[in-house]
C-alpha cells in the first residue's frame, strides 16, 4: 500500500511540469503622421468640437481624422476609408459607430442629433477661415496656463 502512495505522489509531481516558450509576436509598425488640416464641427452655428487630419504620405488611405471635443480631448477617429470609431472609457479598443463622410462620422462620434458642418480653421491663428475679420486670440491666452510640476 505504501509503495502505491509513493508512486502516485511521484507521478503527480511529474505531471505538474510546465514549459515556458517565448511568444513570437511581431513588432508593430509605427506610423507617424503630420497634422495637415483642422476643421471646427458646428451644429446650428454652435461649435461642438474639432476634426484634425493627420497624413503620413499624403494618400487617402494614410489619412487619419481625429475627432476632438471643444477642449481638444480625443473622442474618436475616422480612418482613410471613412470608418468612424468612438473611444469608450475603460475599453481597450474603440467602438465602430458608422461609415460614410467625415462630417457624418464626426456627428456620430460627438453624438450630435442633427447634421453638422465642418468649417476649416486657419492653422496660423487658430480661427475659422471664414471669420478672418474677427481679432486673433491674445498670444498669452492662446498659450494656455502653465502646467503644475
């Protein structure tokens, strides 16, 4: 009987072996795009956010449109094929909300109930192109507040 218990114990210990093999995951490709253009998203004249175009090589498939709220926090993205994705808190991957034009994707990401229009901004003064008559922002205000350390 004792011989059987010792054999069972040795067999159980031999069965608990684990082997570790390193994963052969490929290194992801990093694409660096340059900011090309910015639009303000307006619904009935009220500003709801921004759409910023980033491009790597200038081709449509290399385009990435980042949709931001009025405080320039990223809400989602639209790829070069017109697929719109919204970022959801506590989720690793964004959620697909639709496909179509950039304005339709921005509307879905922002959550506007009616159609929106995109007004291109002049990057040098951060104001709408069609509102060139308005005075530019004070540079001290445009720079923002100093960050705490």
